[in-house]
C-alpha cells in the first residue's frame, strides 16, 4: 500500500506549525533575556545607591565634668556624629544611654531617645546636644579605682534620599586620666553594639 501524496494544504499547515514553534521558542528566549537584563539593571541601580548612600557613624564622645555639689558630679557629654557618605542623612532617632557597672550588658537596652529629625550633609561632622548623668562621690571613687566603669552607648537611625532606613550603633567606656580625673572615652563593646547597615 503506497502513501498518499501530501497536498499543498497540508504543506502549508506543517509550515505554519513549524513557524509557530520557532516564534514560541524565540518569545521564551526574549522573555528570559528581558528578565535577566532587568535583574542586572536593578542590581546596578542598587549598587549605585549603596555607593552614594549616606554613612553615619559616631566618631567620638566629648566629656565635660561639672561639679554641681559635694554629693555628685555631672557627667555631661556630646557625641561627634559624622556622615562620611556622598548624600545627605536624615536622622530619625538618636538613642543614648549612660551605664555604670563592671561590664557592658550583653545586649544594649535603649530607653532614652531624642526623636528630633535633622539632616547631616555629606562629609560633615556635627555635635549633638549635651546629655547629662549624675554620678555619686562613691561611684566616682569606684570609677577612679577601676572597680566600676562608666559607659555610653546607643544607636542612630537615619534614612537616605530614597527613604531607605539605616542604623548604626556605638559604645564607649570612660577611662580615668593621668591627673586622677576621668577625662576620655574609648570605643568598646561587641557587634551587638557596633551595628551598621
């Protein structure tokens, strides 16, 4: 039994079916390529944002000791906060804690905050308003004798120009100076305190 000859109509249907498969495959490839290109463009945009983002850190703590009475001294200090990034930082929250003890707590407990909104320009350092803590004469003697330590720690929350939230933390210990009085802070603490994102 011989095969029936292929009619022109059948040839046309076969050609159309083949081209339909080719077009379908091309569409899939085009869609995948578009997704990949979009992802690459998004990653590049994110990288550019990260490069230009503000980068806010605490550089140091300035200490003043004020004698208020024979009972206690006032430890008054201000933070030096720097934006080393390439765009403005919009400060949303600043937490500062004073703590007296033998060691820092394992994790920071932040209860005192200054919810003022202010802006730090790129490559600019600002000084915060002074915070004050009362230290008794007994505690002061223990600090000078290295039995207790006075710590300052906290965190800064800020947003960039795109509204993305960032946070950095800090912790400093007060060390007695050579003249017998506490006079300088030095960084201390684990990554629980020195957060940066």
